[in-house]
């Protein structure tokens, strides 16, 4: 039998509760649209008590953003076993799980939300991108990347981010297709760079050596081969051209 008495929370416990409540509200609407009154009501406390723990909405937003950034960065962590294509596909699945769950909150995180221009917010966003970059390098077992490899990996991380933001605007492309396409995009970026750089070519050969035919990278090769026209019949021998004397 419940007594109806509300348990008092410690300072840190209450702060974590407010962060969780704010993050949940930010997951359904832009932080600009969520008021302190709504956060207080959802947490079951008064508005002045919210300000007791956080000096303003901005500080609460940044605390929620910190938690979201840490969670998003963790989505890129993947055990380094098995073919790279399958690993990247699992990473993209968890990445889009986060995007799907947090919606407007993800968009606010990557675009800066109500803290556009804030050095704190920008630093957190950069941390997420750096964490993703470092995880991909770890999968490639590269400690000191070349300029071309850094360009490939950072370009791919940016592409995943922009693709997710565009997908949220109407979700017009099936999510599973985008996850696979982004894995294909990584292979394509690496392949183009390998055409210009022997070091990248060596990395790409090493990646493909462990890839099964039915894996994501094998699927990309099959799709590309299907686009290549089948060779036509050999042309007939051309008639000899007579010289100027008609011979």
C-alpha cells in the first residue's frame, strides 16, 4: 500500500532526473519549444526548484546535450571482430536508432539548438564527430592516418550526419536502405581515394580481403556490376580501304 509520500531526492539524483526529463521532451520537440514550466511539471516539481538545480534553461539544455552527445558517441563503439562491412552496418543501425529515438533532439544536437554559437555546444558536437572518427580508425587498425585516409573518414562521418538530418525531414527513404547505402558510401570514398594513392589502395585491398561475397561490400560490387552493359557482339571486319590507285 502506497502512502502518497514523495521520496526526497539527493542533489545529484534530482539533477540527473531533470536532465532525463529534459532530454525526453527535447526528443519530441525542438528545445526552443520546451519551457521550464513543462520540464518542472514532467519532473513533478515546481519551476523555482528547477532553477535551484540549474541557473537557467541554457544550463539545463547543455547538461541534456552532454548526455545525448555521450550516448551518441557510444553508438560508434563496435568490437573489432569480423568483416568491416558488417561492423559498419551494425554501427549505422545503432546510429539511426539514436536518430529515430531522439528526432528533434538529434537535430538540435547537430545544429546547435538554442545554443547556436555557444562554445560549449560546439565543443560537444565536435567531440561526437571526433569519437566517431577515432572509432573508424580503430577498426582500420591505423594509428597515424595519412591525409587521404583522414579525408575519407571525416567526409564519411559528415555524410552520415547530414544524411540522418535529411532523413528526419519526412523519412522519405527507408531507413534500412540508408544504413546500407552509408556503408556503401564508405567503400566508395575509400575506392576513389585508392585510385590516387598507393597507401589507400593497400588499406582497401586489406579490407576487401576479409569481406564475404554476401556482405555489404560484396553487395555493392554486385549492384555496380549490374549497371555495366553486357558486351555486344564483336563488330564485323572492316573492308579494306583501296589506295589512291584503286588497289
